[in-house]
C-alpha cells in the first residue's frame, strides 16, 4: 500500500528535479514561441499555449510516475491502492469528502475575497480559471475538461499526497508533512483568493488518504471537486 511505502530519497529528489526541469523548459519554450508570434501561441487562449503549459507540468508527471514506480518495484495498481476488496469504501469516503469540502471551500473563498478587497489587495481570477471561463472554442473546452477532471488530479495527487506527504512524514516530520505539503499545494496556484480554500482542501485530501490508505480516494475526490468547479465556470462563469 502506498501509505506504507518508504520512498528512497535519491529517487524522490530525481523525480522532483525532473518535474522542475521539464516545467522550466516548457515555460522557456512557451515564452519564446509566444514572442516569436508562432501560430497557435500568439494569444493566451491559443491551443498551443494551453497544450504546452499543461503538458510541461501535469502531463510530464504521467511520464515520470512509471519511471518513479519502477525504481521502487511497484506497479500502478499497488501505487494508487486500487483493490476491489475495499473499492466501495474508498469511493464512498471520496464522495463524502467532496460533498463536505465543496461548500466549505466556497465559503472560505468568499471570506478571502472580502478580506482581500477590504485590505486593498487586487483580486483577479487565477490564470487557469480565467482561461476556462473565457474559452470559446468547443475543442478547447473539451481538452480543458478532460485535462482538469482526468489528467490533473492524478498527477497532483501523486506528487503531493503520493510522494511528498509520505516522504516528509518518513523523515520524521509528520506535522510538516500535513501542513507544509498542503501549504505548497495551495501556494502553487498563485492566487491569494483561493489559497485558504485549497489549503483546507489539501488537508481534507490528506486526511482521506490517511484514513483509507489509498491514493485512489483523494484522486476521486479531487476529480469530483474539479468537475463541479468546471461545470460552474462553463455554465455560470459570473
């Protein structure tokens, strides 16, 4: 089971370094192609920009995951914790957490926006949110939907709950594993208005992972969370 697996430090460092290198190269390529005026990269919502931005982070993770697991002699099924014996329990608790955390996260976001505006902090949509809500192309919407609901949750859960959380915990820092990794998960979205909701969401996903002993549970909850938010952005963008 993934929660009981001891990750090798060098493998974790290599996994994270590879993530950073691919992301950095993707960002450099994105800026270069955009400034060069290459077709498909001229505007923020051009498909080339969206594809490269998503592939250089979450997309690359899908390639790095099997390499990381191979270093530990583990397959996808065991890594995610996909076992028929406790599948119903896993899916049930994933649904419960998603239902509970969604309204709580929305309230936290509303409170955050109110406080930030009172403090004179400019509140703008996160870049990804602005892209989704402003997408006009049908195929771009399809791609963003598949990416947001299918691809991104697996990649992000493997990085944060699957690798970072157990690794920091096995180093002897359980509180840092809970709070620090959740903080990092919320911080990478670079949006002050959603920091608290995502921090609370990350804590809930970590609890779900610990409670079920399966990475499948937070993946499913994450997918439900993203799917609900995506539906709101597509059908009620205001």
